[in-house]
């Protein structure tokens, strides 16, 4: 499909007298192409300079179901007034029966505010006749509809009022203007990436077109020396998770925005974890450049007003707080980005399971069991109609494979999971139960703004890498395992790990 859209783009630019596609969205519809596929083709062609693309944005309003009903039937306040004028007076219960609970609730408040009705004991009585009032809301919405929902058809005040009542929503459609690029040709020629023996033998290398080399890209890492104990355990965990069908997430970016680290996870901006005493904030650059605009607005609305059965946090969501840069406090910041991509990938959502094992940072006082940085092992599964039983089974399978066979779960609280559980494992050497991780099911308030289907559930769990490593290697001070005071000789003498009958043993 991508190749056919590439060919269609190049053919159109070749045959069109203006040699331009003013807007790819209507062009895609007229040629029966998926717009996302066309955008992918444009980006690919732009990379080889076949075409030049400029961003095009169009904004327009859409009516909600409530807005559409007002256009056809009238606003809630007018419907309430009409019902009262017909009956003379009504109790609240009778009014709800006449016009419906939702219409009665909204319309009664607006009528009281406009002084169209008043309370007379337990009843409501009208103060205005039907022909003495104007249905301003219906009139504004009808005018907007007649103007093809253009943003300039609404004043700032009217737009604010309609959005507050959730009667309209502003949609921004992003597309491209495409023209011929410096290397334009009516047919794309695939350039060779490498010089091969066959090219040298035949002499075709002299006329072959090669892709330009990117000398800014780092080469492959060169291995050598001895593996650190932490890396040995990390490799073991990684192999186990990949055996269970998990794919590894890209977690090599330690600096994240507060939006991905906190806001996208439905963690309120007033949460104590966002204080400088708990999080390392970056001074330069202090703010991120951008986040997905439409997704940002959905996250903001979820925090301020709620949705998916939630009332939100009922506070003013601040952009400057969301855009602050920080050293990530958990790899769940990467998980939120992966879930957002999963929800918005071409072809729609597909079930997936991912994991990561990488470094995170907390502004904590260092002692024998705490550092300002440590490694987090995180895994999650996104699929239809998952349950708590799926979460328990996944955790038990993973921990059994690493040798922890006796488990307990304790209810807990997390801003972005519900239900949430702390995980405890029995330490045979210490003869006691030890907390080894946390888990839960991601809340709808986190998943719905991403665009995931309503019947998709995400189960997730996480634990530190250092604590299991300390247990396995009998290390009682984390600073002897990780940090600038680590004894380098330990990397040569650290034993290999084996697993026999669910118990951890060592051999050299």
C-alpha cells in the first residue's frame, strides 16, 4: 500500500501542471488512500529529497451528541421552561419524569440562573412565558452549523461557554502541502546501502546510486572485559522475559518531560513525588520542546474534568508544569509513550507485551539500601478483557523462573493503577517476607486519552534489579554493588547464576 501511494504521489506531481498537492487529506480521500499511509510515503520520499513537504493544519468544530440534540430539540433550559409552562408547576421528581433526569438537572440550574423559574416550596414555577425568552444556545449552534463549523463563526466567549457545557469540541486536522524536491523523479530508484562483491566484480559500482552515509551515527558497541554482577542478572531477566514473549522497549533516554513521566500516567500535578525533594529537575534545557498536541489536550481534560467514569482531579492543569524536564523517576514514562504509539499505530490497536530494564533516578538520601539511581525491571501486557488473574499469573510465572517461588500480594495505592498490589517474596536466607515489587492494572483515566479501545486492559508490574542481585550475591550494602565505590575485582570473581528446582544456587 505504501509503495502504491508513493508511485501515485510521484505520478501526480509529474502530470499536474502546478506540480503541487495543496492538501494531502482531500487528495488521499479522492485517490482512496489511507492518509496515514500517504504521510508515511511522504516522509520516506522527503528523506531522499524526492519531494518537499510543508505542514498544513485545519481546525473545525464538531457537535457532541448533546449539542446535536439541542440543535434539533432546543436547549435544556428552554425544554424545562416549556414543561413548567404547560403544567403550571412541577416538583423536581415530576420534572425529571417529564423531560429526563439529565435535561432536568442542567436545565433547572440554567433557568434558575437566568431567573426564568423559581422555587415555591417543593415545586418549581415559571416566571417567564415561552415566547418571552430566546434559546440563545440553540441559535449559536445553528449559526455554527450553517457556517460549516468554522472556528471564526464563534466568539471567544461563546466558544468557551459551549466547550464548558461539552456541546462542541475543536478538531485540528493535520496534513501536508507537497511539491517536487531537489532530487525529484517520476519514478523512485532504490539506492544501494552497501558496496558488495558482486558490484566490484561486474563494475556496476561505477554507475550505482548509493545512499549517503550518516557520519553522526555511533557505531556498534565493542564488548570486552568481565560482566558486572548487575549485568549478569539483567541478562538473565532479559532472557526470561523474551522467552515469555515480551519485546524490549527503547529506554536509552534518561531525560523525560513531566508530561510523560507524570501527567500521562494520571498523576496529579500537586502530587508530592513531583517536588524537587523527590525528583531531579533539569535546569538547561528546563522545558521540553513539544508533546503530541491532541493527546496533551485529552490528558489535560482528564485531569481537570475527568472521563471514563472518573471526575478527574478538578484543578487547573498547567502547561508549564507538564513541560518541565527531569531525570525520569521510573521507566513507566517509556511505557506510556509505547502505549500511546500502540493505540495510534497504522492499522489500529494490536495486543502486545513489552518490558524494560534500565536506570531511573530519585532524589533520595543514600544509605545501605538506597541510591539516587537504580535499575527498574518493568513489564506490561495490553490485550482485550484482561483481568487481575492474568496479572497474578504473569507475575508468578516470571518470579518462579528467577527462583522466587513463595509469593504474597498486598493491596496498595498507585495514581495510575487500580487495583494495585505490592509483591512480597520469601527470602530463605533471611527467613522473612521481603517486598520485591509493585503491580496493578492501568486506570482507564490513563488509557482512554491514549485512544485505546474501551475493552482493552493493561496489566503491569515492576521491581528493582538491585535487590534481587543483592540477594543472589549475598551483598548487604547497595554501594558495594553499584556506584563509584564498587570494587572492580568483583566483576572477575562474581559467580555465574544457576537455577535448580526453583532455588538459586551459584557456581564459579
